[in-house]
């Protein structure tokens, strides 16, 4: 999961948060739409505003 987080540009310090997000999206969200919405808004709002990674840079520069 660490490799995926790195490719997505998620800082190593947020690894635990990313694992919780993945758990919520794959195991909880399919049965609770409120959790799905809250998780997506939390994740996208946090990383869209703070990330300078475009999603492809880690792939193309490695």
C-alpha cells in the first residue's frame, strides 16, 4: 500500500490516514453512502490543496 500512496503523492507521514481511507472506501463505503461521501471529501480536499504532485511525476521520474 505504501507504493500506491507514493505514486499518488501522499506524504509518508500520512500513511496511517491513507490506510484508514482505503479501508473506509473498500469495506465501509459500499454499504454506507454517508461514509463514502465524507471519506472522499476528506481525502480529496486534503491532498488537492496541499499536493504539488500531478499524479504522473512519480511514475515518469522514477
